[in-house]
């Protein structure tokens, strides 16, 4: 998977994790750990840069979701969203956002 696609997936996970009003350090660490488990060349500096860009953008989750079209990327995205948002307890708003991701990608809940 190329870094541009992975960057978009990280931004989707940030959208889900941030639905409760904050992306906790626990969620952020989980996101990074999962990404680097599968893509070890994804550096901490690049990850931080992607999150900084995410906070500077005003894009909605739908704009990011429409960029992830292949099944492998969608599957990884759902896993990343679920595990990172659950890292500090899955809030109701985060769960709603996670279910939206699954619905857009056609994944059963």
C-alpha cells in the first residue's frame, strides 16, 4: 500500500477516534503501532505530520472514505479504526462513526 493511501486511512481513523472530542495519546499510540506493524517504513515523523495535516484540514470523513476503494485497504482501515478507537474505550460517538465506515465499505457490523 502506498503512503498516500495509508495517510488517508490514518486520517479516517483520526476522524473516528476524534468523534468523542479528543484523540487520546492511547488512541494515537495504538494507531501508530498498528500502522507500523504492517508498514514498518512508516516513520514517527511522517505519522505526526499526517496528524498535523489532519488537524489543519476541514475535510469530513466522507471525503476520506471515497478515496479508499480497494478491499484490502478498506479491511485495514476498519481494523485500524476499531482497534485505535477502542484503545481507551469505544465511546458512543466513536462507535457511530465506526459503523459509518463499515457501512460505506459494505462491511457487516
